[in-house]
């Protein structure tokens, strides 16, 4: 079971996703427990102020340290060994291995969702001084409206790895990034649409041939779209031979394609 707290300025933004599709089913099955906390509820002024202008000037607002740290204190008082996860563009890159780690972590995961121009640096320094390890994580090199989206991505990617969440356990094994390769091409009815036909091997009923086709399709897709994944892990000898054949056919197709004549 995965247990999480999400600390956010916009609880409804998080709850709307948590109450939908797989995340909702995971909670119904007792495999996911999420508490969403409004950071503003820990602000002490009548306006529930959780952000302010940055010292030194500049555009935008910065999240204040007091409400966030008090929200963290509230969770850690009940769960002293909680793992603090802060969404941050300067954090380590989130990937499938990170999702696996979160799905297997028995501690409560506390996601601090940044917003606006970021979080007051003292949130990190105070927690470090108090002996609380902060895991800063980024889901990619781009700008989001807020950390809520990043936290939801991490929760979704992690929860689906918990046995029993998905109806078919094989789905997890065959998905992209579960291994070193992207997932193979998928097809469904109709057999033919606008002159594009489902590969005959998928209609053959020959499960051995289908497995071979899917594996080759997976290698070809990875080679075409994410060749960097092939460099990260050493391919088995059989896969090297398949890849060499894919590359040879690609070169042959390129050499056969019409060449543009220079004027």
C-alpha cells in the first residue's frame, strides 16, 4: 500500500485527479491512501497568506516558509519517518526507477507542491537542520503552473506498479520504460481502416510469432524514437542481431527512396 500526503495551495486541483480512473480505484481497493492538505490552513493571518513578494525584487510571488513547515510538522508528528518529496526544477530527474522506489517505500510520502516563483529556501535549510531529508524531484525540463501536476504524475506512475492496482499484472511488465525498451506498436479493430491494415502476424493466432513480432517492434520503436535508451543498457546478443537487421533495412529503404535533383 502506498501512503501519501500532498501539501498544496490548491487542494481541488489534486482531488479532482485522485477521484478519477485508476487512482480512484486504487483507493477503493485499499492500495492507495492520500491525504490532501491546504497549506493555507497553517497561515495565521485573517487572509490566510501563504505567499509574499521576493526579497531583492523581481516578478511573481514566493511561498512563505511558516505555513509549509507547520504543515510538514503536522504530518511528521503522526509519521516521524515520513519521506519528504519536494517538486523542484532543480531536483533529480523522475524516472521509472524512481517510481518503483516510491511504490515500494513503506514510509509515508509527503509531497510539497511548489507554486508561483518557488519556495522560500528556508524550508529546505530548516528541515535539513532538523535532520529531515528532503528529496527534490523534477519530472522534466519545462515549466509547469505548479507542483501539483508533478506530484500527481509521480503518484500515478508509482501506484500503477503496486500489485493489484491494474487488472492485468502483465500490463506493467510490457509498458514502456519497465525494461530498457519502449513498448511495441498496438492495434485493435477494425482490421483495416483507410487502407491501413493490422499486421497479419497479429491475426495469425501464433503466439510465438506474435511475441517475436512485438519484441522486434519494441526494438524498432526504441531505435527510431529513443536511441539513447539503447546506449544506456547493453543489449543481449540476439537483440543486437535484430537491431542490426533493422538498421540494414533502414539503410536499404533510404537508398531506394527518390533523390531530389539539384537545379
